[in-house]
C-alpha cells in the first residue's frame, strides 16, 4: 500500500511539472491548453481518490487524468472558439464605428460646403 501512495504522488508531481514546463514555453497558454491541463489535474486527483477507495489509486489517477484531460480539452476548446468569435465581432464593430465617424465627417463637410455656396 505504501508503494501505491508513492506512485500516486509521483504521478501528481510529474503532471504538475509538465504543466509548469508548458508554462515556460515562452508564450502564454491558450484557453484550450489551460482547460486541458486543469482537467487533467482535477481528473487525476479525483481518480486517485476514487482509485484509493477501491485499492488502485495509480490506475484511478491515470484513468481520471486521461478523462479529465479530454473533458478539459473539449471545454477549453469551446471557450477558446467563443473568445475568437467575440474578438471578430469586436473587430467588425470597431470597423463599422470608424466608417460611421468618417461618414459623419463627410456629411458635416458637405453641409459646410452647401452653406458657403
């Protein structure tokens, strides 16, 4: 039983080191990557707890980590896609506002010209 606890601890430490290493890649993690990492860690922790209850915390942590990573990826991907869509909408809105301002200036200029004539 003592060696199983060591395996679980080693797995959790390895997962944490992997996340820390990914964080040092020079670029910030994307929402998709954050979701995958958080899901993997939460899944591994939950799997280890459930696995310990049935006598196999290492297998529980591995299975939970894999399922958590998959779920985290799906959720993170959906969130990232929504962020991209919001950025595109914001960009279009800014472009339209710029165009409206330009048209207002042109209208004011045309009014000034018609008043001077």
